[in-house]
C-alpha cells in the first residue's frame, strides 16, 4: 500500500470542491459565457512507496497556482488597439490510492521470509487491488471537463507525509519564477498568434483561437500520483516474465494450495506479470492514452524501507492500515521490483539498479536522476522544468 485506501462516497476534498464551483468545460472549451477557454494537461508522477511522489505533487500544486494579465497590440481595420487577456495556471492532485477496492476486496497473499515465516497478508501494492475502470473513467472525465467527477471524494490528505525539506520562502521563490516564465511564454504565444491571424479587417475574437477581446483563458493541470502507473509495455512483458521465471514457478506451486475466503478477500500467491497481464495491459493503455507527461521517481530499497518505517499508518475506506511486520520487505518492494523491472538494465532492480534511460525515453517516461540521492529542491526543480515543457507543448 503506497498511501491511502479510497473513499469514493465520503467527504469532498478541497481542490475538487473548488474546481467544481468553477464549472468550466473541457479542453479548449468555454464555460458557457464565451469568455473563458480551458486547456487540461494530465501528468503522472510514479515511483516506489515513499519516493516522495505526494510531497512533490503537493509542492507543484502550491507553485502552479496563479493568474497573469498580458496586453498585446491587435490591428483591426488598420487601427491598432491594445487587448488584454487573463491567463490562469492551476494544478490539482488526483491520487491513485483513491482507486483502491474496498478493504475486503483487496487480495490476500501467502508470503514467506526467514525472519517472519509463512503468513497471509493483504496486498495493497498490486494491480489487483485497484479499481481500474473507476480510475479510467475518472481520468477521462478530468481530461474532458478539467474537473473531478462530482461523485469522487478522497481521504488522501488525511495521511501525513512528514515535513517538507523546502522552506515556504523557497517554494514562494520558485512560484514567482514560474509565474514570470508563464507570463513571458503567454506573451510570446499571443504575439505569434497576432502575426499569423487572418486579415486585419476581421475580428480577432473569431479569426484566431489565440486572440481575444478582454477574455480569460486557463490551463489546468491534473497530477496523478501513484505507486503503479507505468507497467511494462506489452512488448516488454515476455522479457520481464523471463526475468521472473523462478518467481512464477513458486507462485504456481503456492496457488495450488490457495483458496478463496469471502471474509478475508481473494487469496493469491505472489503473481508474476503473466498472471496479471490483462490488468497490467489495461493500466498501461490508460497511462499511455490519457497522460500527457509521465514522471518517475526511483529510490533504492534501503531508502524506501527507512522512509516507510517512519510512517504511522494509512487511512483506509473502512478503517486504518498499519504495515504488518515484514510487509514492506516481503510485499511492497518485491511487487515494485517485479512490475518495474522493464525500466532497468537487465531487469536488475535490486542490484545495480541502473535505469535503462533509452528504453524509458522510448516509452515516454521521464526518470528523475540520482536514484533518490538528489535533494528535494533539486527534484522539485527537475519536475518544474518537465511541467513547464508540457505547458509549452500544449500551447503549440
């Protein structure tokens, strides 16, 4: 389990309430009064548990939240006038943990380790624990409308993530830099639009989508933060399966003695990628088709263990989850290594842990350098640059 279990029925989170009040339409659509146009950008942030995904997402939410006013000269019927546009840039966070199944539907696995022996544990860190249809439908709604669905609520912000290593003053400084950057690219964008608009005798409100008469525009970014967003592409599945053939054999043997318990959920052995191929393929398709940018924060096993053990527990849909002894070592990390082996040279996640940068780039995943050794400020700067690049691409 990476953060929380979901609540799709309970309380509304602050950002969703704010967004719903705006009542703005989808990509490049108005809000009904003809004065506001909206672009929606979807960005994924993934990585192992305790890699800093939620901390980073919340920092980005604070930084990408402002409005600028730009003025451009527009020539109409040989007369030049100054027109103004208000451009708003906002960001809200959607958590993959809000799409867990109910507690009783999260699968149970039998795991064995020298320290803790053989026991049955709920597995919150596998694709089977996620409600993929709900995740996909929610993301399509966000893409089309720029808002969370009215029925979606979240408990993610009830989970503490610890103090940030960046001061409020530093965050504000980054925000001001981003605001200055945004004002410049909007100015350049509108100037380019003015140069390429239709003949000046026409009204710029209708002659070019980039120009407007004292109108408002908004770019709204949705960040999806999750422990499993980038499973192996279909072409990588066979290779990944070969790398885990011994695990597959052990899983098959364990599965033969497993049974289903209605009271305790689905009893499963540690599944190799092949047993979950359809679900992983579905998740891959969701990620590839709906995300405009995919960011990944790797950390080492030791880093993850240290950070995870410092957490108190997690709010779930039906209660409160505390990691059982050995859960992180025997479930969380092995699942992560299995599902992300395709991103590493020779599938070696536990050893050298070298990211296959060429392969990740080919499949549209931007990997943060340093494998967890970079300070939070450096990680933030890296992520801000990636978000800025995506905004520029969207304007084009």
